C-alpha cells in the first residue's frame, strides 16, 4: 500500500495504466461506471477481485505483474 501523501502519484499512475490498457474512450466508460451510484466497489471486490486466491497467491501474482511490466513498486508500496 502507499501512504495517503502519495495520492497524486497513485491517480497519475492509475490513469496512465487505464489509458495504456483500455484506451481513452474505454477509460472514460470505466470511470463513469465506477462513479455511478449503482456501483459498489466493496461488494464487487468481495465477489470478483482475487476470488478464491490466498494472500500468498495474490502477492505472487502482483510480483509477477510488476516483473512482467517492468514496473517498480510505488514509493512505500508493499505487496501483501
């Protein structure tokens, strides 16, 4: 995790990766969906994100992603 003083860097990195992977239009669609009152991230996370994975598996997947994408962790970022 990163500390709250790094919010701007997190937002910039997030937008960069969204636009890189989804493109500008799909990034806008994603942001609109996230901001909608119908979207409950907490519920979605419980049901979809890392479903059936142990903490060790999540950590390994995150490390593999960073290695594969040549992305160093953000300052003060810790994997699970």
